[in-house]
C-alpha cells in the first residue's frame, strides 16, 4: 500500500493541477488494476511464445503493446464504471470523493476523456494481428456491461473475471495466430483467480452494499467467504498448471508452482474479512501472485 501512496504523491506532484481530476478518474495513481488486467495478457504471450528462452524482438514488442493497452483500457473501464455508479458512489464513504460522484468532473468531460482513451486503444490494437483486433472489439461489450452486473446478479465478480482475463485469449492469439486448449485453460484460471481476489476486495464495502442494495459475492458467501476464496484460488492454480503442461511441459513446473501456491495460502491465512485495510492489503498482494505465475509460465 505504501508504494501506491508514494506513486500517487509523485504523479500528483509532477502533473499540472488541471490534470488531477482526470488522473483520479482513470485511477492512474492506483496501478494495481493495471497489473491485474495485464498479467493474463503477459502469461499467455510468454506461454504461447514457448517461454522466456524463445522470446524474440517481436515478442518484446507485443508485451509492450499489451502493457500500453492495459493502461488505456483499465482507465477507460474505470470511467465507464464511474459513469454507471456516480450516484451510488456518492453514498459510499470509500468512493464519495471520486471525481464524477463529487462533481469535480462533469459527465460530458468524462465522456470526452473516455472517447480519447478508446481512440488511443484502437491505435494500439490495429498494430496487432487481425484475430486480436476482433477479440479486442468483442471485449468492449464486456467492459460496457460489467457495471450493471452488481445490480442484476449476486456474482458480479464472475463477470469481472470474464472481462479482466479476456487478455489471456488476446495475448495467445497475438503470438500464435489463434486459440488453443492452453489459452482457454489460462482464461479459466484467470477467471477463478479474479473470483477470489475480487471477493476479498468486495468485503471492504459489504456494509454499504447492504445499505444501498448492491449485490456481490462478499454478501452472497458471507462468513464462508474464506472457504470459497480458498476453493477459487486452488482451482485457479490447478488450471494454471494445466495450461503450462498443455503448452510446454517442464521439469521445474511442480517446483515453481509451489511459489504462487504459497502466496495464495498466505493470503487466506492472513486475511481478516471484517477489516477493510486487511481486505485492501491482501487484494493488492495479488500483484505478487501475478509475477510468480509469470515465472512459472516463462520457464
């Protein structure tokens, strides 16, 4: 959490004051969402390329393009979410200071900023193979529909998993030209991972969600949430290892899988679901899991 605070302070110190509301709107000062969106992309790019030993200059270019795309699309997704939720956000302590909820930015200004981000995202997308472009366009439907899920279903975290891990399919298509069993296994692994970490995240707001009628897996699972999160995490790791074996089996896979497994076990054992600070800290620790999973897939 300290690193996020330091980064935010640096960004706001260096950026002109007129940019500050747009930085907050796009959450550039809170990069954990970028990492969670980016890791499934990088996982599939490295695995589809045959591991780190087979990386070419083109692979590095693809990794960079997906990193830029993750920054732009995560920012766009935050704006879409805040446009949907601006009235709800105003009634929740944690989100009441968001620029749209507080009136710091008007809806027309937010829409113009959103269009600019989508245009830049399109510029990135057209530099990738045709199948990736098709998958990228299809992802916009998921991005636009996700904010409605917390009103319509008790499992919006599942729909977030569909949305946030779509990059596992796009990354694979970018380096192989198509999809395969390994890419689908990676996609399922990411969905299960998201179900776990976003259930943890949702526990921050469960009291406010009850008050204003927002649905979530935190409310659905209640006191049994640690059990469900443990199951989701366990299955996520199993599917991750299955994807690795489906693509490039390696002797070190069982050994290296112990590191992401240990990180997930640490999350479950450390998490206090009734402490919002604990929820946020454990949620952010998934950046470590993302790197450990990348190591597993890259070897």
